[in-house]
């Protein structure tokens, strides 16, 4: 029997004191929700908000249950490293005021706290974060694309035209695997050499050296987006 791997989800909504209220909340508008406290959207398998599956053909009711019974969906490395659990939680935040102060433990301390007080620490994982704070100005996107030779090979000359950014992305995703692998290896090698020279793990663009396993177009995509399209906050 063929396992359905693409299906709609109903994701959890969270409320915090710093969130936007009512129709001012992007989350509320995204969900077309009348809930005045729809401020934070969680997409994942967190114990406080396991996404519900909206497909009657699937016996599992939540994403967490589905992953538990379809472990191969995680890939062997993720499955073994994170004990068969999804290791990330994607969030959409509608922020009104400064966020509350948070202290995220490392992996070792997170496991200890989870055992001691699971009601307060429901997750045994640490919480490194990456925030996408918005899109870069078009002129800056073009500049970044021109400065990364590996992207130039894949997107051709379209980076010179602001209106062709969509075409740039399409070229990347439709490139032959052999070409992407070649450029991906060159990108990793070049940034790693820069890191050795500068004594840290960041390139000239402020993006950590990529740690990539599979050699496929989708491995290049996050680097393309982080280098060029988004303003990124690491925490």
C-alpha cells in the first residue's frame, strides 16, 4: 500500500503577551481566524502543539503519530540522531512588543530538566534558533547574488535584473544535479577556507558554514535563500 506523504495540516496556535491582537495579527489573517489571540503559529510535533492531519485517508490523527509510524520519512541520520523525532519546529510570529526573555538550555541540560520537571520542560531538546526577519531590498539581493560565483553559474545572468528573481530561483531548482553538486562542493570548500582564515565559522555574508549531507538541488536552496533573499537572525 502506498503511503501518503503529502497532506494538509491544521497547525497549533499559541498566545503570548507580546503578540499582536485580532486582525492586526498576521497569524490570525493567515488562518482566517476570528480568535483575537491567534498570535503564534506552530508547525511541527511539539507536545504542546502537535499538528493535526486533515486527510481522512490517513489513520494517524497528528503529524507526530504519522512520523512515529513512518520513520523512514525522517531519513536515517535524523532518525538515529533524534530518536525518531522531528527535530525542528517552524513558527510564524506576529509580534507587537519586545519578546519576553528566554533562556534556552543546551542539549545536556535540556534532557536533565525534562526528566526533573517535564511539566515545565516538555521538550528534551535544546533550542538553537534561526529567525527570518524579512526580505532584503531587491538591490541588496542582486548584489549578494553577484558576489557568490557558485550562484552565478546556476542562475545565469538573471541576477542583473530585479524583476527576474523568480526566474533565478527557478533556474536553481531546475538545474541538473551534477552541476548543482559541483557548485555546492565549491561553495562549501570556499566558505570553509574563509572560515579557517578568519578563525570562525562565518562567511563574509554572516551565514554559518553549511553542513550538508545529501548532494541535491534542495541542499543548495537554503544557502541561496539565506545568502540572498532573507535578513537572518541567529540565536
